[in-house]
């Protein structure tokens, strides 16, 4: 019961840091900020324990982690991207756990 709240809070933290990239000197700003808005909504619905949000909590952070990995390896090496990938891994693993158990 506490896990979905923790996952929601992690997504909201990730959303805030995604949106904060608008104010940082990074090459790509718009797409991460849009992802931040989606992550914020996903975090709210994870806190509310929505089954749809749990399923989306597997796929959206997984795709975000893939995009972040590509961005880190090919576009720019910003340490904030590593933080985002770490949160994506935790959320995907947590949502898989919630579905299986």
C-alpha cells in the first residue's frame, strides 16, 4: 500500500526536475519538459492507486529511460539524466511488482 505512494512521489520529483530543465543550460529542453508534465500526472494517479497508472508506470518510464539513455550517450552528458534514468528504473520495477503481487 505504501509502495504506490512512494512511486508516485518519485514520479513527481522526476517531473519537477524534468520541467526544471527549461531553466538550465541544456541542449534539449522542450521534450523533457513535456515528459515532466506527463510524469507529474502519472505520479498523481500512482498516489491515488489507479490501476491504469500502474500499467502506464511500466511503459512510460521505460520509454523515458531508453530516451534518456540515448540522450546521455549521444547528445549530452548531463548528470541529471542519470538521476532520471535511476528513478525510471525504480518506478518500472515497483510497478511490475505491484502488478505481479
